[in-house]
């Protein structure tokens, strides 16, 4: 690996090589981990954290740990003022009660309108130690933006299947770790949605018109879910959604809202489109099993009239999936 050499300034050399190394990562989690690990290894600090900033419906601001979809805290008034300020004063320095200081970079804004907050706790703030940090922050934002572009479907702008595979592994890992007991009690749901008879639209009006319909569908999906929920174009007219931290009842209501929004939408040429949806609880199973459960509920919805939302656990409890073929090869999705 080639390294930059800067004669007479080993500190600048280290930071410049850190910026170069940051560009070698191809997913957001590994990019963020290198970012915070590099800072920890090059500046004397007590603790460092990276948060996602989310604005709730009751006007409060929540800070979610970047690496966990469930660990969060409500922003304090001081943090709220920093997040909402229009001044470009970076970094912000807060004095803590135990003679330590907190250094805050916020908001760090990405192209997809995501806002982040970097928090560094230290005993003594020496400005010279942090002279190159703003450049690393900007390089981090640039790399996250690049990773995000590679993680999105080019037609709809939704997250793509590769990103789905990464995210579902992240969620499942929360339940595999004995150190994450709170995460094990928090419910998330995985939904698989498939447009009904979409092949007929492509056959009748052409694939360009079909692509236009998918763009409309993506808009409806974005409007139907919260910022924290993850929406993916899985393949063709099939979409997967990770619904974050909800009860089964709330997840069902959200998905019913999506189903209703699609059937009521005014598509071009006044065509009517419906969607069938299957979903399952994301607890105690591998990614493949979770997808299989949600898809089996989707198959049931397709076989029983379409334009329905079905929960795998309910169908299983009622014995409605007992006679279903494992490969479901006889189901006409289109």
C-alpha cells in the first residue's frame, strides 16, 4: 500500500494518510468505524461517539447510535441548540460538570439529507490537536455520500438489494449478541411487498411506462414510512422494508396505510395498481429465514385475493400455511 510522505510534518502526514485510507471502504459502517477509530488513535480523548440525528413528530430531537438502530437518547437543550443553529461554528465545545469537555461536530449533513453528530469527550481541549479534524470530517462525508450512491437503485433512488443484505445482517446481529439484551426486547419487522399483476402493465404499455410507475411507487413508499425505516427495491417490482422498533399492531397499520396509499393513488392513464404484502417479526432467525417467512406471508396474500397485508406469525398460528408448498412454484405473481 502506497503511503504519502510529508517531510518535516509527521502529524499532517498521518492525517493525510488517514483521509486516503478512508476512501478505501465501500460500506457506511466500515467507513464510520475507521473514521472514529482513526480519531481515537491520533488524539488523546476519553470517548468518541457518532450519532444519527432524527426529528420526531413531537418536535424533540433523538440521537441514535450510528451502529445500532435502537440505542438512542433525547438531545439535551444544549445539543438541540447546536443542531438547529445556522452558524458554521465548528467545532462546538461544551464544559461538563466533572471538569471534562465535550467537543461536538454537528450537524454533519450528507447528500441524502441525513444529519449526523460527532461527540468527543476529553479532559483538556488543545486546539492544535484538532487542526486537521475538519478535513477528516469532510472526507468522511464525501465517502459516505459515495457509498450511499452505490447503495441505491438507479431507477427509484431506493436502497438496493446489496444494501438490504448488509442491513439485515446488522439487525440480526443485535439478537445474536448476549451483550445486547435491550435490543432483544425491541421489535422490528421485515416486510416484503410485491405489486399485483405488474407484468400485465409492462406487456400492455411497455417497459418505459412500467419504469415510470415504479418511480411513482418509490415516491409512495417514501411518503408512507418514517425516516428511520429502511426501504429497498429488492428486485423488479418487489420491495423489502425494515420497520424499526414497532409493535406488530403498529407495523400492520403502517403497511395497511401503504396498501391503501397505492390503491388510491392517481397513476398515469388512470390505471389502478394494488400491492400484496407479507411481513414477519425480526427475532431469533437468520436473514434467509426471516425473508422466507415474510415471503410465505406474501404468497398467502397473493393466493387469497391480492391487495392484502398478511403477518406470517398469525398465518402460522392459524395453521393456514401448513399445506403450502415450500417452493410455491404455482403462484402467479403477475
